């Protein structure tokens, strides 16, 4: 009998596709929460919903299994437990309700569109062009990488694909060309500096466009809910509000990192020649690259609502409609094919996990959990006696720096953002609600600067070995503070000029 038990345990250890200890912890969290009595002010079914939600977040943080599987787990548990409805049919309807959300499909389709950047080579070409223009000095290469990020950001909603899959290989090639190799202990020649710039451009550009990272549409949804739909971030509004502070951050960031992690090689004329050689090897723009550029231009014009500005509001198109138009254009021109669409795993993975997290957040809001949490937080802040400005600062800083506890930006936003925004709407004077919302919006991306596990891009770049753990965390903290100050000061003045307060 004992041997059979050992054999069974050994089988599970070798074959079961999840990490057993983290899975046991997540299961324990669920059981303990379900056994606890519902807090005052919450119905038992609402507390059970909280238990499912928190267990899902814990499972994602502990990486029990891929995030998509954990999201699927949440759908299954919610459906079986029937905490949102009186029947399994009603529960599964609730569990699948968010998959018709246009914002989720906006991100999915935009990921499919961004596949064309890799397939056509246009992403690499863009990076090399800016290196050839700005690469005479190491700091110039840094700006080249930064501008490449900025150009790609509106069209690559996977910040991991952009920073880790497109820009990072270009950065590594340049570092190698100067003999900067972690394996040889020469990473400080140029590699450490360029890797940090490569990474820190990523959160800034993610803050500048709705379509620059997957969780941004969730932020849009929460801002609208927290303000009772009185303030809604369209693609154009988001881009305009984040334009000036975002550009200032991109301007300052390579210089700050230059001071914090100075490269040993400061003059790099060979980088220009390297980029020009690579561009020459690539040859002239291919027909498919031209179609990609034309599609991007079309998307930008439509997302910016230019036709409606010229011809009237009847020509206004929803951003998700625009994304589908762009995807269809790429398919019918042969720039990407249907097999590319089917094989883009990240898009379909995003559909599952993003849809499930949005659903959980919506159900928490629907069953009064978010309002309950916000009320308790509001009461605690009122009891402390601080003014509204200090309240706004506390909320922003607490939300941003709590990201040290998260390995997923989406999980963090799903777990905390709506409650923090709701508290702000109750405690901050109405005339200052919009700048508070914009600061929280910016913070939801800026928080990715902090750690080597903050978002999908960070382990890719950190894993390449150019930056030590201590240096990563030091630069991350400094850049987070610097960027928050830029958004608070320059952004506040910019939003005043735009008439938002």
C-alpha cells in the first residue's frame, strides 16, 4: 500500500502540469477564505466571490500554471459554485459575459496585427534606422532604442513582444558588436546601459497609448466606472493626455540611466556603420513592409478620429472596429495569412486570461464588493485626518509601489485599481478628479519599472544577464519616482492647459 502511495505521488510530481507547492498554497487560500465568516457589510455569496478572485490572483502571482489556465480555473470554479446566479446556466453566462467586451477584442486583434512587424521585418528595420541616425554615442543608441519603442507602441499591445521580442534583439546585437557580453564579464562596456534603456522605455510607452499594453483597456473601463461614465478615455484622449509627460519621460530617462549606470564605452561611431550594414543586407522596403506601414498609418488616422473631425461625427469609428479593419487589410493583402492568425498563441491566451479577469472584476463590482472595500478604505483615510492632496498622493503611491508584490500588471490592476479610483472619487474635490484619474492611469504602467518580475518584458531583458539584480532594483526605484514626478508636475500643467481641471 505504501509503495502504491509513493508511486502515485511520484507520478503526480512528474506528470501533473502545475507546481504542486504553489498549487497547495492557492488551494489553502481558497479553503481558508471560504471558511471565514463574511465580513460585516458583505453577503455570503459576495464573500465567496472574493475568495475565488483572491485565489485566482494568488495563483497567478505564484505561477501555479500559465495565467490562461488560472483564468480558466476561475471560470470553472465560478460556474460550479454558482455564487453569481441561481443556476449553472446563469453562472456560466456570467462567467463568459466579458468575452463580448469590445475592449478585450481590441487588444486581441492588435496583437494579431503586430505579428506583421516580426513577419515582415519592419520592426527590426525601424530599430536599425534610428540607430543609424543617433548611434554615434552610446547615449545616442539609447535614444535610438527609445524612439523605436515609441514608434512601435501604438501598434503592439503586447509590451513584452515590443520590448522583449522586437527591440531587445536589436539591443543585444549592438552590444555584441562592441564586445559587451555578460558571459565574458564585459557587460558594462555598453550592454548594461542599453539593456536598462531598452527596458525602461517600455513602461513609459505603455503609459502613452491604450493599445501599448494589454491591461490598458481595463484601466479605461475602471476609470469610466469610477466616474459613473462622466470621464471616458478614448484612444485619442489617452494619447493626448499622456503625450507631453510621456515625451518628457522618454527624453529624461536615457540621461538618468546614463548617470546611474554609465557605460564604459561612451563614443560608438561603429554602431552607425553596423546599423547601415544591417539595413543594406535587408535591402529596400519590401511590398509587405510597405503594406504594414500603410496599415499603421490608416490605423493611426482612424484611431485619432480624423475622418470625424473633417466629415462629422457620423464617421466616428469605435477603436475595435478600426483594429478589425487593419487586421482584415493585412490578411487580404497577404501580409499575414490565416495560419498566422491561428498560430498567434499570445492573442488567444490574452483573450482567455484577460476576459476572465475582466469578468471577475465586473462581478465584484456588480455584487457590491468594490463599493464595500472602497467605503472601508475611505473611512480609514477620513479617520486619519489628511487633506485631499495628501489623500491623492497616498492612493497613487500605495497603488504603484504595491506592485512589488505582483508579478503581473494585469493581476495588480484587476485586484486593486477600481477600488482605489472609487475611493478617490469620494475624497477628492470634483474639479480635481480627472487629474487624479490620469495620474492613476499613468501609474498603472509606470509601476512596471520597479522589479525584474514586474511584467513580461522584465524577465526577458533581465535574463539576458546585462544587469545585476541590485542595479535593476536601484534604477527601477529611481526611475519610478522620477516618472511619477514628471507626470504629477508637467502632466498636471499639461492637463490644466487641456482644460481637465
